[in-house]
């Protein structure tokens, strides 16, 4: 008894650190850039950055400049921070002042960055993005040489340093990823013709970095696997376990069922009805998911305050976030990033 009467996401720092170590081991010569978007995949940015620093991480990837500034505040001046979302001029200024490296996928954005750097007397650190087939954001191959020429000119005038070339791949099929890599390598070659080759070359995220070493650049941008979230429909990963578990207390016993204090308003999709959760007596089935509670098949001597684990590493018989996600055709990250503000994050190790 005496557990919290509201749900908690429990964060295991030792597991997060050992996942990071396993990922770095696997990456070999490719340097880890830890991806922190969506509040560190729902785990909480501050905990993720502080714990990763303890694990020796020196490079962080944040979706936008706002998040990047937050990382800089937590981590201090020694680490590399990369933000890849296209930013407003105010955000560009902030990035320049806080030494945040910028991912740039359009010539228009490149020109705005150069203009702001000239005004501030700063040197923008830019990673130029080639579109290798996703058509989201990225300079098209036919426009690449001209974009590189503009970046090199700004480099000569002191407004820019071209520190990286990058892209993002689909990780949908090996053939598509191979084609994307060919475009990427050609873009790197073209950059090399116009000056020194940038140190940061990055194309792959968790799955491709782990399973397809030949696609890795000098840097790998990894989120999911460091948090212990395996790919949906993907295999288990050696040395990687979920760093978070979602726990909620029994608030009422009704006949043969336990009523547990977590529900769809907390971000647990009601389509997960039928899922398995962990209880003090092992795995049990969830029969309904309501707004603030769920009904779980009972166990002998169940009592108010008993803890039920919705997802985690499996210690109570629960599933992982990815296994739950697979039931509703999504990815494990989605299960974590949906969790609502009522759920407290608590560091347990
Ligand atoms: C989310 C993201 C990543 C990390 O992907 P994971 O599969 O979580 O490792 C890397 N790069 C970009 C651009 C991303 O948006």
C-alpha cells in the first residue's frame, strides 16, 4: 500500500545510461547524437540531458531552436547542439548567440541565416541537408551545387561554417535506403570539390544505424533505441531495455476487478482495451479503458494502492511500449509522447 494515487512515469537512469553505452558500442566510429525531440520522447528533457551527460554524451539533437536553447541551458557550453527545424529570424539570432548548429534544408533558409549572421557579426554553424527521396525538406539534388556555392561564399566572408552534410532516410526498405545513400554520398562528393569536407556527415537514425552499418556516416542521430524503444515490428536489441515504465495505483476493487487510476485522458488510447498489464501477481488483461481509470482483471488479495504497470521492461509481466504500439499500428515513441501532464515523471535510479 501507500503508492502514489496518480500515475507515474518512472525513469531508470542506470538503464538509460547502459542503453546509451550499448548504442555507442554498436556505432563504433560513428559518433552518437542523442535526439531529444518531443520532450526527450516523453521522458522529460532535463532528466534525459543530465543523465546522458553522465553517460558521456557530447552531442544532442533537438527538433527546434527553442528546445536547443533549453539543452544548452542544461548542458552548458561544452556540448554540440543541433536543431533542424526551419526557424524564424528571432530563433536564428538565438541559435547564433547560444552556439546552436543549424540544419538547413532550403536555400531561402540558408540566405536568412547568412543575413542574420552578418548583422550579428557571428559565424553560423550549418549542416546542409540534401533531399535523398523523402521530399520533406532538403535541397534537391539539382539545386545542390548552387546551394553549396552560396554556403562556401558565406564561409569565405566569415558568416558561416559548413560543418555538416545530412539527410533523413525512410528506413522502409533496404533498396530505398541504398538509393538514398547513393544520393547522399554524391552530395558529399560535390561539397568536397568546393572546399574541405565537413566533419559531420549524418543520414541514419536508430534502426538503420543499428542494423545497417554500411549506411552510417561520421555521426548517427539516435533517439528511440537510447530510450529503449525498439522499432515496431522489429527485433529485440542486445543490451537495450526500456528506460521508463508507466505505473498506476489500484484505486478501487470491484468484485473480481481492479480499478486503476489511469485512463484515456492521460494518453492511454482506449483502442488498447484488451492489452496486458503487469500486476503484483503477473500479467492481467485490461477489459475497459475509461477517461481517468481502467478496469483490470483481478488477482488474489488485490488491494487499493497495489501497483499496476502499463508498460516497461517486463518485471511485473507488462508489455513494452512498442508491443502496445504494435496492437494499434503505431510506434513505441507514440505511446510515450502522448502521455499527459497528470502523469508525474519520477527518477527511480
Ligand atoms: C526523430 C528523428 C531522429 C531519431 O529517430 P529515432 O528513430 O528515434 O532514432 C533522427 N533524425 C531526425 C531528423 C528525426 O526527426
